[in-house]
C-alpha cells in the first residue's frame, strides 16, 4: 500500500468515525415516582420512601417544604433505593438519579402513604 493510499484510508476512517463523536447522547431518564411511601409510627414526621432506579445510580429524594432530603447510592446494584426523609402528609417532594456524569430530570410526588398496590387513602391529600 502506497503512502497516498494509506493517507486516503486514514482520512476515510476518520470521517466515518466523526459523526459518532458528534451525535448527542440520550439524557438519563428520570426515575419513576416512588412505589412505597410510609410514615414511621415510632418517629412522627419521618417517612420511608423507596422505589426503582437504574442499577448503581445515586438517588436524591428532596422535600420542597423542608428544603432537606436524602441521598443514597444503589451499591448492591439491584435497581432499588430506600431513604428516610422528614416530611408531613401531603408535602411536595421529588426524586432524581445520577449515573456517572449523567443527571436525570426530577420526578415530583406527594408524600402520602403508598404501597406497591397504590395509595392507601386516595383522598388524603385532596
């Protein structure tokens, strides 16, 4: 292979690879709303919030009213998180997840007693 042929081959390979480097990456999807939210009977004002996340994600749960929240990493990589936050019934909160350098958008939810089957009292926050 001549020098000129080699340069053409390398230029063609570079041009073929270039669009892949310039294409945007898809954003990290936000987590679903928590599938379980329950008040702690022994500690009024403390709620346990859990749900699904991406395997290995860092999950943030934040209460808008209190301005405080909790952060947990899915270290066992089972795609689940569980945190405790201070809240009152019907507070507005959000959950988001980070994975590597990517951050998701927020998913908002209302703090109220919920099981994987649904709301315990659907009229509690109306």
